[in-house]
């Protein structure tokens, strides 16, 4: 290595090697590394390099690969060690495909997804591990660790977590702002994102499409906080077409030059833009440099992070430690076995009245639209094979099967819509088999019409010709789905659904003679009669009546009614599936749900003897299901999110402040259908003797808790022992319970085992708006152990000797976003580059700034209106030895405002009826970023008070308040 340049010497520190190579690059060569497709630099031996291979639960979009269960199903395993093994297997398959086509398959992988499953209606629910932020971090870290496969010097792949930040809605995802107050941001959103980055298991992060507090995430200053979580480099990439979206769709910037400069300055290192054509992006960056809008130092910073990834992957090393991994890794026997194990551990028994495990039924009716198929989701490879429920159960018993869907004809007057294989669709006079369609209902009014002649769905070509001769549905931009619009004359018009509104030639089926055509004119749509050929529910009921056991396999289609680009409206089963379930229901019926998300199956929970759930389980799901149904394996899955009884129990899907919205299991006060962490076993467990190793603890300490778990049944089983905590007193609202640890353990019949948990006291911290930092508050914490968030029979209390927060010091400006409660306001950007403010969104909006010390009075132990939250519900008086004399009172208040004219009324005690201490008439300013300061006299007020700011009119933005004896001292 003596003749090699330093960047080729693997014995040197990586940072030194990166710096050496960076110093050898020209500015043009540097710019060429800031796009997803790096330009090669042949003179230095740098080949082409591509960021971004999708590897969410297997290698996606690159042909056949081992298809592991969906991520939500992996979350249900509650087994990070297993998830790490899957990550390692996926990394091997990425390497194999990279060797076969290095230009197309890069080793920088975009996985795992670490957005917490805040709302089960989110279209991408299938991609997340858990509703709990900490558990999301644990599982995401495990998958990233497996993907990275660090042998001590060279990574197998370079995983980037996604998406940063506050991404959990699909409708208008590029426009609807995720408004996130500081507490929810740091305690929930950041908590899910931080762990894989902080541990070094993920090397980077992908930005999200959504605005965050009014500012596109692609230019959020919050990205700077990612880099405070680790001392290593963090590589930040854009989502596909995200940079340009800030101009073309979001309209946040006027031109691409301004937008792309802002992206780089905000910390983005790589443009995933314009697919494999980097020229426009690179030209704009070159112009920005020429005009002095970007400096070479800023370019160097982004280039350094790109090079860090390439060096981490061993590109410039003389040997490849993974050279032995080849094509044989793809769908290897070991990976097939791992896929089966993952599917098995994900299967969750929600209810069982004793019908399971099966006791050798002679004949099983396997019924439903998912009984004999395994469906591919968007971020999946092509299934090498698929073992369905019908396949696997047929090896154990006589199986009778039907999908249970209606077969219909579409009649227009006296003619029938008929599929002519190879030549499209036409009206014919004879109602033969080619005029029959199987009608699949996937909820949300969305249907497939599968031709019995071709077995494929009614669809249209890119030219707008109606057909049914290609495999469907299309995943990201499907055209296979139809909505039905009933007409007054009893006929039905067929509306071809285009989620992205890109219908070639139209959306409604009309007629041109005997040929159906597509039109945008709903009035021109043809009206069809639906003639029933086979009643699917009746057919299924007849099969069920003659069977010893009935397995109804229902759920969702991953490309329909809840997917990327589409949130669900509700939680109910598809109407046709609900009708089918009721038709086959009986004392021997087991409902098996295979779905990307929870359902409100209230009727089934009340009337059926057993309910089983898993996410879509990949190629081995049928075998895994049979193993569990027959009791070869204990059901090990536990719910990674709450199952609610109705969507009415949920706030808006864009309500990101889980604290104010009382959402997720942490704050939800109601009784769910099935709680977070729920899952039954075929045996019984008891928990006993919960002990903590200390009665008092302080920041920096670690609390060790132990409990005994006993298998009291007559068969071996698996238990997931879960530890939760609840802070019993606080200045602010706290969760009702929060997961702090879990242990998955297998116990023989009659066996007792001691399980242990370690809780760092520092992890009990919450964000404090008064001090603007994470604090561990002085309080009692109750630690609880049990089987789910709603089944916690054991408890013990530890006193935490933490911080007692004093009142707000009014000698410093008060940030409006650091409020403790609010109504009718939005979080918005203070400027395009940095800062957040509060914007009134409706007349009468208000914010609360609690515990403001106005001085002028002696304060005792229960001073002012300082009620404390206890466990998020109870309230009591504030304790602590905080007696002191306050500073002298204040005479003026100054508001830093922008936007529309309004009046701010400051009250104490209540936002509408409290004592008025100031009124500030704010003028209209030149724009929402043009701030002015308005000062008003402050009426008589002293002591510690709850301060409310009431906004008379919407449109005004408040950045801060400042108090002083006169206007000169009131400036922020």
C-alpha cells in the first residue's frame, strides 16, 4: 500500500481517507456527487454509484426475492433479534443483486421506516413497526443493524431510515402540514427516529414529503438535530422528487434555484430528483455556486457525507469481505426458513373460546378472498412462490374452498359487457362465460371486476382502451379499481378510480356503439344493471354448513383502500366481506384477518369463537398459519398498535399532537376493542413478585426491575412480558402508561422464570417548555408489568429525585410555540430557514403559557394557579420547597407579530373569562415573515399566574411575548 494514495489505505481512519479523496476532487467533480446517480470520476478510480435500493421487508422492485412479512407484522413479533436476522438476510440479497447489476442496484438501502403508527388509518400503516415510539426505535435499530452487517470496518449495506419527520398521512401529504408542538415532536416523533441513528446502526435518514409546521421537510432546520444524536456523519437524502416539489407542488419557493440552495443549506446531501438524469440538478447547483448562493465549503460538507457512505461500503478497499455472497443467497433455503419463522411469530391470537388449536377436524371450509392467494404490496419483491392458507391446510385435512365473492354480469339494456381475450372489451348479445365477472369488494367503495375468461381485473391500457388481459392491480398508480355510482333509474355507472388523477382518456365507462370508452363526463357514463350469477355469501354458507371447521380469511388488498397515497376513511371491514363473515359464522368459525392495519371487527369479537390476525405474511404465510392453527406453534404475536371500536374514537388523521388529542395507547382514555400489546396464548400465564432494586433513583441511575412469570397451563407456550411506567405527578399532562421494556420468553408447562428489565432514569425525561430541554422531573413513577397496555396486574413505585420546574421567568422573552395548551392555532414557520411561531387559525383561538411569574408577591408552596397533572388525569396542588420573593412586577408587554391585523387579549386563569391584563392591537404587516413589535400597558397582575393569549382574528402570527417596566425593556 506504500504507493497508494491515502484514500486507498484501509489502515487509516475513515475520516482521513474521506478528507484525502475530497481534496483531490475538482469542484465540478464534487457537484457530480450530489445527485442520486453519482457521476464517475475515472481518473481517481471512482465508478458510478447509486443511492437508494428499497428493502423494507425484502429487496423490492427488483424481481424475485425472499418476501418476508410486512413490517407491521414484524412489529407484531416483538422480537428484535429475529428482525435483525431478517435485515441480515435482506442485506445478503441486496449484495447478490448488486453484483448482478451494480448500475441498477445500489448498496445504500432506504430502510427501515421508523415513522410510528400514530393512526391506524394511515395508508402506509403496513410500513411501520409499532404505535409506540420507543418500540419503533428498538425494532428499526434491529433491522438496520442486520442490514448494515458491520464486520468492524466494512458495511454490507448502508441503511437510511425514513421518513424525517412527522409523516403519517397520505391525503395531501405534500400540502397538509404536520403541526407538531415541541413535546410531541421530541417525545414521540424524535423518539422513534433517534435510536437507529444514535447507535450507528443506520447511517442516514430520508426526508419526508410533508411540510412540518408549515415548512417543507426538505428544508427543515430540524435536520440539524439528527446530527446531534451521534458523533458520526449522518447522510441525509431527499425523497423522490421532493426537492422539486417544494416549488411545483408546494409553492413554498418561487424557483428551483432558491429551493435547491435551501435544501443544501438545511443539511440535505443528496438529490433524489429526475430519476437517473442528474443534469438539471447539477446545473442548478453549479449556478448557485457561481452566483455565491452556495459556497464551496457547503458543497464540500455534502460531498464529504456522500463519500463517507462509499468508504463505509468498502469501495476503495483492496479486498471485499463479502465477495463470497452471490446469487445463491436470493431465496435460499435459509431465507425461506427465516420467512416462515417470521410469519409464524407474527401471527396474533386476538380471541379464543377454546376452538383453537384444532383437534384434527376432518373437513375444513377455507373461505374468503384471501384464502387462496398471497398479495404483493408496494415495497415488496416478486414472490418466488406463495403458500396460501388453502395450500397449507390442504396438507392436513380435506379442504373445500370458495372465495365467497359475487359473480355478476354487467348488462346494458339487452347486451352484456364481455371480455374478448387479446382484443379488449365489447358489448355482446349472448351472456356467455366471458361476460361474467367476480366482484371483489376491498372497502372504501373500491372494487375489482375479475373476468372469469382471463382471471384478471377489468382495467385500461395507457391509451385508455378497456381490457382485462394483464395481471393486476398496478401498485402505485392503479387503474384496476372501480367505484359504483347508482342512478335514479336503478342502473349503475362505473367510475374507474385513479388515485393520482392521471386517467388516460377519462374515468367513466361510456359506450361508443358496442365498444366501451373512457370519458371525463360523468353524465355520459353508461348505466349498467348488475345481474347476479352466483351469490358468493350463499355459496360459502353452503360449504361452511357441511364442514367441521370454517376458516374465513378476510382482510385488505395492500394496493387498495389504505396504501401509499391513500388513507382509509374508516376502520370497518369491506361490506361484502362483512356480509360473507356473517353468512358463514357459527360455533366452529375462525376469523383469520390478513391485513396491513387494524379493523373494527366489533361484531366478530362478540359473536365468533376465535379471531386471528397477522399482517400480510409473505411467501410462507400459509405454512405459518397452519402451524399456529393446529398448535404446532403457540401464537406468539402481540399487537403493535391499538385496535379501536370505531374511527369516531380517533382524532383527525393529521392530528400529530398525540398529547392534546389523547391519541395512541399512551393517552387514549377509552376502552379499545383490543389494546396495544394484546395477544393470547394456548396456555395460561401468571405474573408475580415485581421488585425494583431501589426505592429512590436520580438522573444517571439505572433501575433494575424483576418479575416472575409462570406457565400455569398444561402445554408449552410463549409469553411477552411487558413493562410500562406512569409518572404520577407533573407540571404537565403525562401518558397514562408508556412501554419501557419487554421480554419474549418460552416457558414449558408449569415452568417459572424470572425476567429482568433495566430502565435508565434519563429515559423517563420529557420535554419541558419552561426550560426548553428534556428534563427528568421530580416525581413518583409507577412501574407496571403484565400482558398488554390494558392488562397490568403488577405494580411498584420508585421515587425519582429529579428536577422541580420553577415558574416561567418573564425577564426573558416567552416563545409562543412553548405553550402548554392551545385551541384553534397552527404551528408555522417563522422564516423559510428557521424558527416556529403560532398562527391563529380561527377567531377566538388561544394559547396557554403556564406558571408565569409576574412578581410583586411572596410565593408559597402552592403559589398561584399552579395545579399539577397527575398521571395525565388527576390534578392536585403543587409540592416542593419553592418559597421565594418574586422579582418586581412588570408594566408593559411586547408582542412580536406578523401577518393579519388582530387583537391579542392577555388573560389570567381562563382564556375567555379570566381577568384581562393587556390588550394588544396588532397591525397587518407586509407578509407572514415581516415581523413587528407592538407594546401595550400591562394591567395589575402579580404572583404566578396561568397566562392565556386570546386571538380575536385569524391570520396573525405570534413569535414571542416580552415583559418589562417600560417599552424599551420589553423588546424580545
